[in-house]
C-alpha cells in the first residue's frame, strides 16, 4: 500500500493550492515530441491537461494504486498510458524528449542516493537535447515556524498538520477529515546545491531555474524551485 492511497479520493482538495504549474508544464510539452513522461502522475491532474491541450501521448507512472484508479477514470479516451510502479525503476523503450515530475513529487524520495538513482534513470531515458523539468518547495524556517504542529483546514472538512523534523530535512504531513486521521505522507526537502549536484553528477545541464511558474527569477526570496535540466547534445 502507498502512503498516498488514503488521500486519492480527495486529492483535488489537497492539491487546491497548486494552480500555476499546469500551464508551465503544458508549454514544455508543446515544445516536445511525444510521448511526454510524467513521473508520479497521481490522479492525472497535469497529464490530463497536457493530453487535452497538446493531443500528445503521455506516459504516467505512479506507485499508488488508488491514485491511479482515480486517474484511470479521467483518462478515458485520452492518449494517456498509466503504469503502476516506483519511479526509481522507470525506464523507456525509446529515448524521449521530455520527462516531468510536477508538484514536488521528487521530495517523496528520502535520500540523496534515491534522487541520484532517479536522475540517472531520467538521463538514460532522455534523447540528446531532451529536458527534465520539476518543481520543489524551498525550505523556509519562517514558514516552518508558522506551520509546525498547526492544524490547517481544507475544503470539505479535511485538515492537515505538518511536522518539521530538521535533523532529517523531513516534513510529515498528517491528513484527516473530521475526527478521522487518514494517514501521513513524508517529504524530504533539498537545497539548491543538492539539486545542482544531482544535475551535475548525472551529466545533465541546467537550462533554467525559476522562482515560480511565471518564469520569475530565482532569488533570495524565492519559495519554489522550478527547474529545467537538459541532456547535452
Ligand atoms: C503530490 S502527488 C503529485 C501527483 C501529480 N503529479 C500532480 O501534480 O498532481 C505525488 C505523487 O507521487 C507519487 N509517488 C510518491 N513516491 C513515488 C515513487 N517512489 N514512485 C512513483 N510515484 C510516487 C504518489 O503516489 C503521488 O501520486
């Protein structure tokens, strides 16, 4: 069982704050040859829009059967191939032009070793000139101090409590509805130099680092990493 399974039916409510990313990933997809690969595709929130907006094939991989079950209901009639599996095992038959990993999903990989393995797999899957795009939050001690241990209400009676474990760069998000606790997911934050190290050791190059989905410059006040790496030609 995946830690995401208990949240699948209400995923849209949990994801309600993430809105600006779809147009950004869509633009990259427009510029790429099909198929587009989405790692950690979830319920298809991004993949469905890409397929609808570009008509291109999308291959989506996710480890949560329940998230994929929701996705399968949405992709009927669309050129989207959904596969259950760990993104650490991801491989393609033919090199691809674009791999994306939206909504901070790489932060579900607990160790630098796991992330390096994932970046190696992406580098192996890309054709020369191909792109890898992802986003992740920037750890902020100010935000951590505001959120740690506080119960945040979401639409539909849902709630979420974040617990920050600095010693392991980990956030535990416990979610529930009313009196019921549904489960906990963990994210492990990474610094700019850790991301740069992953790009470097796997032979990719930084094409762009933005501070937001409107291509804001990444600066000292940025709260989101929006990365595009490219496999050298
Ligand atoms: C925040 S959701 C993102 C879903 C979708 N990409 C989106 O933007 O809405 C994170 C997803 O990562 C998936 N996931 C977590 N660890 C994974 C892994 N090791 N391999 C594949 N999927 C994973 C979860 O099942 C979940 O669907």
